[in-house]
């Protein structure tokens, strides 16, 4: 679970960095296209990891309830 949180945080930080560069105007068209593709890919990974984390939490909660 901790690993997933760290990976999500890492991807979010990369996304923030790239968006900052884009706003500062340091990107030409091919770099901007690459940035958009990376952003889309990062968002997909984040959503997948968040879904995995939610599944893990539900299974963890179920295990705790069974122990009670």
C-alpha cells in the first residue's frame, strides 16, 4: 500500500513539473505534444493505481472484519 502511495505521488510530481514547464513557455510543439501524451499516460497510471489501492483497502477491511 505504501508503495502505491509513493508511486502515485511520484507521478503527480512529474505531472506538476511538466505542466510548470509548459506554462513557462519552454516547450516547442513536439515537446508539447510529448508532454500531452505523458500527461495522459500518467493520468491513466494514477487512476489504475488508485483503483488498485481502493481494492486493497476493501480487501484489507474485509480481512479485519473477518478477524473480529
